C-alpha cells in the first residue's frame, strides 16, 4: 500500500534528475548545431535521437506535437509542464522570448548552458565540502563503534563472564550496524546536488 504511493514519486524524481543531468549537454549541442546553420527543427530532432535519456524522450514528444500542428509556443510550454522543473521553465521562456522577439538563439542557449554549468560546479564544490565531514561521521559509525564495542564485549566477558546474549551480538553486527550504514549511504546519495 505504501509502496504504491511512494513508487511514482520516486520514479518522477529519478526522471527529473535524469533530465537535469543531461540538460547542459543537450543545450550545448543544440547551440552548436544552430551556430552551424542547422534549423531549429532539425537540431531538436538530433537532440531527440541522441543519448540524453528522458530529455531526448521529452524532445521527441515536443517534436511530434509541432509536426501535428501545435504551435512552437504551446509545444514548448507543454514540455515545460511535463518536466516540472524551474530551470526548464526558465530555459523554455528564454527560447520562446528569443523565437518571438528575434535574436540569436544559439548564443542564448550557450549562455544558459554556461550558467547551468557554473551553478553545478558551485553545488558540487559545496557537496564535496559537506561530504568530508559526513565521511568522518560515517567512518566513526561504520568502523569505530563496532570495533570498540566488540573489544569492550570481549574484555568484559573475559573478566566478568557473559554480559550480552550471543543472539543480541549477532543481531547488532548482522542487522543493526549494516542497516545504519545503509541508511547513511542513502542519506549521502540524497545530498548529491542537482540543477
């Protein structure tokens, strides 16, 4: 029951991350092709057939909408609604503004890609700084606590006799500590930056 409610959200988040991960590269390719004199539709078709995962699929849908008579504005706005990301909304608005008012779309896309790359660089730098302190905590929980606890149990058992049930020790080392380590890994993975 819970899985049915959580799973779609997890898949949507993975899809969103895939789109955001590939977006700067797709924008650069689009910009390069436009500078080379390829038309917008052909450049979008190239992006849709490239290896950009979910982003390529979204551009395929957008192209199909345009081919079947939807205006550029409506097709790009639909793309923005489907992706549900702030950065994509901003990019679509810039593309539409450039198409409607005239201007060099290739330069606009290149500037957006540069801005996104700089933002990602800053976020990864912050992430690596956080990761250093998290790794200290991880090492303490994953290595030091189990080893120190094991040494203390052995020392106490030698002096006093059995102080803990062997099943409890097995539970801690085979289930509790691995579970804590797994949760820490999931936490670290969730901190990974996106656009």
